């Protein structure tokens, strides 16, 4: 594994990393940041800050070593305290040109790259700090809060109430990150402050489909491989970065060795017995003594950023 890992010290703690998207080829460029960032397109991305602002930036220049970051738009102080003062923006999500942000003020803000004014602000979307958010559809987002409460919001509905609400677990464990399956957006995975992974089928979201004990501390980020969703990657404040592989489960299904009650065309993550007993998990490198705060996955590479002021790139992770 050592020849597949390249690490470099950057002189500051890295809280977020993202590959620069490229068409048809493997990207060689990634960005590091201090909180959240999401890409609008291959040259424009969104960042948030601890002072409650969101900015749209552009990579200006063709050569990576000479490129500069140019501010295109800034939404200042969209998360704030009613008595005055800044409050951190804790999560971002992007769907084409639409942007949604959540913050410690419990508010959800809908923005668009086409205008300066926020499209919508849902005051009191939650009574406590919101920790994570993702788009399920163009008009639908999912949020998770500090108490582990998950809410689905229909952005077409003028009423500032969630379409549905459910719990991460029965222990009121905070939701630290959330993502959806690349091709089956009704399937959602959430990482918990206790290091667990929870799987829901949002068509029947009264209870989680699968609950897995994973890391020994909070899950910082989780992402499916963009082209091969049988591969999932997670990192944790415990200093771990893991590769979850369901390929062998898929092969068993094709060979006819899976239980007869399990449909072969069904998502394997949605079967708790199969996931718990046949899931392969690999560590990409030895556990660090500092938190791993973020990861991003490209076609065949994974990059992660850590509190030890280093960035690590893993090659040939999916063959």
C-alpha cells in the first residue's frame, strides 16, 4: 500500500479537500480549504466560513501553478445571531447552480449562482445547530442536526416546515455528515458523532435499514465512488480513512450464492444482514494521531486532509 500513498505537509490544518472536476480524464488538481466547498462546474466552486458567509470563487488561469482564485459572488452574514455577531456556516450542498447552506443558527439558506440576493431563508429550520445537508432532488434537501434529527425539505413548498422528520438513531447521536447513493438517490447514508454509519431507504424512512458500527470517533465525511457506487470511502476524527467494498457481494449475487430472499437487482446496502456479514472494509493507511477532516474521490484516486497539516493522495484504490 505504501507505493500507492503520497503525502505532503502544507503548513496548516486542512478541513476540506475537493478534486477539480475534469471531463473524461483523471484529475490532477485538488483544492484545500478551511471549511466546506462544493463545485458549481469545473472552474467555479463554493466555500463557506465560520463567520456565516458563502462565496462563489473561480479558478482563474489554465496552469495550476499560476492559477489565482477570483471572487465571483459573496453572500455575507447569511448565518447570524439575532442579538448580533457571526455564526458558522456548517454545511454546503450544490445542485447545478443552486446552493443550500446550513449553520449553527439552525437556519437553511437557498442561494443561486445567478443572483446576489438569497432565494429563500428558512428561519428556525431547526431548534439546534444544523451539521450537514445534501440535495436529494433539485427541489428537495436533507438536513441533519446536532441531536441526530434528520429532516427532508421540499423547497417548492412555501410553508417553512419539513416534509418529513426521522431520527439518526434512538440515542440522539448527532449527524456529522450525509450523502446519497449516486444512482439511487432515495438511498441515504449518514455518519454519526459516535462513528456509526446509518442507511435509509427514504421511500420507507420510519426506521434505518442498516446500522453499522464503524469508526471509533465521529465520521468526518463519507463519499461513494462516482462511477462505481459499490465502493464507499469514509474518514473520521479518530484519524482513520476506510474503503468499504461491496463488490464481492455483487459477484455472489451474480453467481447465485446470495440468499434466495434477496433480489439480485436490489441495492446491497439496503439489506442489513448481507451488509453486516459480507461487507469488506479496508484501511487506506495506518491510523493517524490527528483527525482526518475531509476526503474526496475521483475516478481512481482519493485525497484527504488532516489536522496534522498534511494532505494524502491514494492511487489505484479501485481497480
